[in-house]
C-alpha cells in the first residue's frame, strides 16, 4: 500500500504542488482545531474563526512554500526523516499564520476592506452585518458601529494568529537549542516587521522626512525579514545546516525581500490591476511613501505629482496623469534599476567562490529569482 506522501505525489505531480497541498492541509487542520475550541465560547467567536479561515485559504503561500522547498533542497528526500519533515511542514504553516496576522492588522491600519479584489476579514464581517461598503472605510463616520465591530474583529483575530504562530514554534518537538534558535528568529522577524510598519505609517502621516534612504530602510524592514529571511533561515535551522549557511541565506533573503517589495510598489503604480488584484489607485489615494515617490520628490515633476498624491477622491484620469509623470521623471526606471541591482547582488552571493549556500539550495533560489523577474502579481 503506498504511503500518504506517495499518494499525494501521484495526485500532485511536482514538488511545488505537493508542498502547496501539505501546507494547505496543515493550515486547514489548525483552523479546524481552533474553530472547534472556539465553539465553547459561543457562536459569535466560532463564527469569527470560520470567517477567518475562508479568507486565509486563498493566499499564495509564498513564505511556507519557500521554507519547505528550501528544506527539501537542504535535505533531499532520501536523507529526510519523517518527523523532521513533519516539523518543517508545521513551522511552514506557522509562517502563514504570522503573515495573515500582519495582513489583518495592516488592513485595519490602512482602512482597507478588500484584498486582491475580495473582501478581507474586515470586509467579510461588514458584509455579515449587512453593510455595503466601498473599498475603504476611511471616509466613514467614526462612530459607525458596524465599522468599529469589523475593525475590532480584525485586530483581535490578528492577535490570535500572532499568538498561534508563537505557539506553533514553541511547541514543536525539536531539540531545545533548535527551538530556541527558531524562537529567536521569529522574534527578530516580528520586531523588524513592526519597526517597518511603524516607519511606513510615520512616513505616510508626515511624522518623519520621506527621503529615499528612509523609504528603502522601511522597505527592507517591513517585508524582507519575515517574507524571505524567516522562511529561509528557519529551513536551515530545522534541516541542521551550518550557521555559515544560515547567515548566507539571511543575506540573500535581504536582497530578495527588497526586490519583492519594490516590485509590489511598481505593480501598484504601473501594473495591471486585473492581474495583481490590488486596487489600482489605493497607494496613490493613500499618499503612500514608496521608493517611486521618494525618487519623484527629487525631480521637476514633483510639483504636478504632489497635487494629486493622497487625494482620497483621485479619479482614474488623474491617476493616469500621475503615472505618466512618474514614468517621464524617471521614477519607474530608477526603481526598476534597484530591483535589477538587488537581484544581481543576490545571485553573486550564490555563485561567488566562497558561497556557503549548498548547490541544491542555490539552484532553487536561482529559480525563485527567475520567477520574481517575470512577476505580474
């Protein structure tokens, strides 16, 4: 009789689909368990968990897939123990819980009710209350009870999932030194992400000067650490790789995380909303301080761009005017050059004579970079 893993491989040919299946099943198990436990607190809390589960299941699983595929590259199938592989799957799923907790808090901070064209948790809770809302509640009455209820639900569920991510790392039956390293890594990732979000809001609200250096620092802190460094270094720790390899992966991850966030900014400003799923005008309406905007501030086009940036009523035609000026002033090309520069630096870390990244893992990371280069969503 074939093992469960063999059955999965037949149903999902290719390691990428197997990894996705494993992670989705583990996340489903976690939410089913939590939903069951929530029932003892009454139908209201249980319903919140069920709504959250429906929202989280549509994600792309970037972080857990990175972790598991990196682990598999470090520990080829013939050299894996089943308990260690199972631990890697659970830690990978926990990184998705962390990601979703950040998204929930981020949506409340930004005032969004949609994510990738669908209601996020705040939007779903509003819909359950029978409220019909636009893509943002920023212009709504501050004493709107439905909005307050939905925002509260988003914050509290974000808190729960942040706690669950810690719980998953802390309870994993691995040797104590390994668990301590994983928990320290998790703490580092959460701290840097919070610092990055704090900077992001400070920039957007005019608390600090929006210079390019600060914006790029915010970009690295907010995204790179938890999106790339956490999964890649966690894979190395669980697989028993050397500290030298772990440190090398951290440096590669720093470059890839900046690439990922800069691409997000480019897609939001110039991409096809039908492909990337984000409100095409949201960053411009919010007046979001990105590397694109930071560069534009240094050009003669800024006087025109500044008139429209941060206008909640920005029209599609005005947005096209802003985009044209962002392209003409060189901001789009400048950020594109930063993306290329960070990709080159990451590749050099993989191919340099003293690289500490094993060949199998280096090959996986090269393929990851190729996917990033053609990213449209």
